[in-house]
C-alpha cells in the first residue's frame, strides 16, 4: 500500500502494522529521542555508581584514619600512671567540641570508673585491633546508642581502658558529595532529554520538508529539489546525493520526451507529404499513369516512415539484447576490407578517395553482422558528410593502452565540441546537414552495437571527423601482420 | 501452378497476401493457427509455406522444427514483427529458408516466395548462360556475345547471382543479404550504385538492355529482351 499523505506515513513509521490508542507528540516516538533518553539513563547510572565509589573510598579512608588515631591514643593513655590517666581522659573529653570522642575506664568486674561510655560493650575484644562496636554514650543530657570505632586495652591493674571515635563525619562528607553529584546529575539529565527532543523535532521537520518536496516531485514538478545547506553534515550530503540523482533523472526524462517529439515529427513529415500527394492526385489525376505516379510518390513517403519505425525497433532490439553465446571470432582486417569494397563505388561516384589501412591482423569476439553494420554506418556517414574531392580513411590501429582501434576519418565538416554529445542522441541532425537525407539514427545504432560488445565509441574533432571504435584487448587477439599491408582501393 | 500454405492469424494481412499471390498465379491455402497449419502442411504437401512467427496454438518456428523433424523439406518464409538478431532465425536462414520482418512490401514477399520456389539446383555447371551472356566460373571471365566484359570480383559475384536467378525479381534486400552478406538495409542506396556499374558493363551502347529496374521493387536479369 502506498501511503497517500504525509500524516499516513507518520503513523506507520512509529508503529508498523499496529494501532496506536493515543497520539503522543511526534518527537517522543522518534528514534533520536529514544537515543537521547537512553544516553540520559546511562549517564544517571554512571553518576550513581560514581557516587557509591566515592562514598566507599571516603568511608574507608576516614575509618582507617580514626582507627590509627585511637590506637595511638590508647597506647599513650595506657602507658600513663593511674592519676595522669584520669587527667588525660578528662582532657580528651573536654577538648571535643563536636562530641565525637568516647572514652571510659572500666574496673575488672565491669563497672565504670570514669568516662562517657555506659558499659563495656559485649562484642568488644579487649587487646584486639580497632573495631566497630555498639555502645551507649552517656553524658549530662542523657544516653544514646551509637555504632563507633572502638579499641580496648587491659591495663596492669586489671582495669579496661576503652577509647572510641564516632566516624559520622564520613557520612556527612558523603552526603555533601552526593548532593553535589545529584545537583550535577539532574540538569545533565534534563539537558540530555532537551537535546534529544530538540534534535528529534529538527530531524522530524527536515523529514517533513523533504517529504513535501518529494510529494511535489511525485506530483510531476521535476524541477523541485531537496533542501540542501552547503555544510558538511550527513543530511545535507544525502540531500546533495539525491539532488544529483534527480538532476540526472530530469535530464533523462526530458531527453525521452524529446525523443518522443522527434519521432512524432520525423514520422509526420513524410506522412504529411504522402497525404497531400494522395489528396491532390485524387482531385487532379485524369489518367491511370498520373494516378500511378501519385501512388508511387505516396508509397515512397510511407516507406520512409516505415524505415524510421524499423530503425527504431532495430535499435531497441540491439539495446535490449545481451552478449550472445553465438559470438564468434571476427577478423577485423577482413571485415574492414569488405566494408571498403562495398562502399568504394559510392565514394568514387562522389569523387572521394576511400582507403583502408591495416597494419595487423586482429580478431575480436563478436557478432560479425552487427560489427559490419556498425562500421558500414560510420563509413556511410563519413562519405555522406564529406564534400566532393575529399577522402575517407578506414584504419585498424593499435592503441597505447593495449587496445585495438577501428578508426574512420573523413575530411568533412567535422563535429564540434557542443555537438559531440548530441550526435549520439536519437534523430539528432546538425543544422549544417539538415538537407542531407537520412533517418538520424545511424550513430545511435553504432553506439548500441559497440556497447553490446563491451567496446567504446570515441568521437574526435577535426580536421574533418574522426570516429573510433575502441576494442579492449581482452576482446581481441592480435597476430603480427603477415605482410604489413596498406591497401589502396581507390 | 505452385501451391502455397499461409499460416497467419491476422485475417486482414492474410487476405492481402492471399489476393496478391492469387493474382500472381499461386494457389493459396490459409490457416489461422499453428496446430491446424501443421496438419495442413502434412496433408496437402504445399510447394512453399509462409508462416507467421507468433501464432495461437503453436508458435511458427516450432511448426517448422516439427516439420523438419519429419523430413519435410518444404521451403518456408517466416514473417515476424520481431527483428532478426536471434539465433533460431539464423539457423533458419542457414537451412535455406527465409525470414521477412513486418512491415514488409508485398512485392518483397512475392519476390522471396518465387526465389524459394525456384531455388537454383546445385549444379556442377561451370559455365552459366543467359541469353547472349556467358559466365565462366572457373576462368572468372564474362562475355556478352563476342564482347569480353571486364568485371571486378564483387561485380562478378553479383552477376553470377543474377544469372542463377534470371527472369526473377530480385529485391534490394535480397541482393544485400545474398551477395554482400548484409543483414541490414544501409542508409545509402548501395545496391543501386553497384547495379548501375554492372549494368553499364553488361548493357553496352547499342545493345538491348538485359538488366531491368523494376520501380519500387528491385532488379531483373531478363534472358530475352
């Protein structure tokens, strides 16, 4: 099914074959937006993982540091005399404005002698390394449960010294870092979404613009082109490529239309003449002879139309045929002599010197009949367009790039730069030769035959005209010429 | 009276061809499809056949191939709207039959049918004679009466072909195909130029012309003027 309108295309794009219950905004369903959403999601996950890592690192670091500090302190205080010990304990607790320090001395039976820890924590290993322990902190205002890093040492008199340090600051720092990251994450996430939406809307707009222009082209406006900015951007590049293709197609379509016109014109001329002849003959002819003369003239006109049609059909036939399996070895040197032989009397009648020059014996894979037709057409043209007293040369040459060249040169008016492309167009006839009889399909036929064989056709400017059929070597088998002949026929 | 079988599905074309051939003294039998045509070819044994290539029932070339398998050697002229760049058609031509692309002139068709019916018999004769004209195929010499005619090789070939088919209308296309092995009609009137030269040599001043131009059709070499 071909969607008739743009709206149709939209719906089908997002949900192929499915029904959509609700029309979401265009950009949300776009591929670009989905990509943006995905990027934002990945970004968020990344930030969260980063946060976790930072938290873990900081926590680890702070714990290790406080462990080091309380281990040093516990050794220091344990080494003091009992009086100095109590003093140091008081000192320590006093110089703690943030209230993170914990310290206590318990007697051997477990009751507290001094300090702000209510009781000896059950899970605390005495004389072990610093560890996390669940303690109850007491002071004047009350008691509170805390999990802190603690260390315990049994002293010489049997008392147990417990020091602790609350590492909540790790959590605080983490909190700050987390907030900072979250503050960064949110705008970044929003930015991603916005950029996605913007890109998506922009792309959508361009697609719509392109679609509108394409619809215009489909509707028949062949001069319409896709929007194209002169910047190095994929969309513009693509538009440039498509525009190039459209240029080519426009030219082709015009050429085709031109061919149609040319055919109609070339057919109408002889048919009109035939009609006038018949009409006048019917009114004016009084004898059978006169009527026969009229009929002959009319038949000639109709024959000319038929010749054009036949030539066109033949051209189409050759253009549409493939390299035939029946291709055989065609000796070019013999073939050229044959063509020369046929055209020699015609050239002589026009007082034109026709010569064939063959320096080597070359065989190509091909269809002999078609190749003769191609060369004959070239020679025919050359003789036709060369004024009396001129000369036409048919030559078989070896090109520099490992190729064989069949070259037909004349001393006629030549083909100028502008006309070189045009002569390969159907029915093209130079203004200079308007009055020369012919169908105007000869070179097309040659071009088609040459193409069928995988050869090339080259038209060179004057003096006179030089047309070459270039046969690459894989198509040709060269033998040295037995006698290097240059046969003059005329 | 030669009997011709026409297998052609377009009734208007068939009527035209039948009328023209009847005027020329042929007995024409018409069949509009391939299968019926093949039956008629087997039962009525015509002297020549005209077969359209695209036929209902069975295509023209298949009809001919079927007949050839049964060793029926009746000469065939194939008509077709298709061109001749085709291997099957080439095979046909090599088998001695003929091929004509539509649209064609009725004169061309009649000339080709007559040529098929009067195909020269393979002869060991090395001396051709038509009226006062003599052609020695071994010595490669030509004479009209006592007058020796100097001929170029291509002129010799043309005259030989015409003498083998004297008193027969030879169209330009036939001459191009048979004498020059050209499978296409060139823009320039090649045949007329070559024929003009040959005529100039054959029909000397004061002699009765032997080569005749038939307007809009072709040439005839007449044995008696």
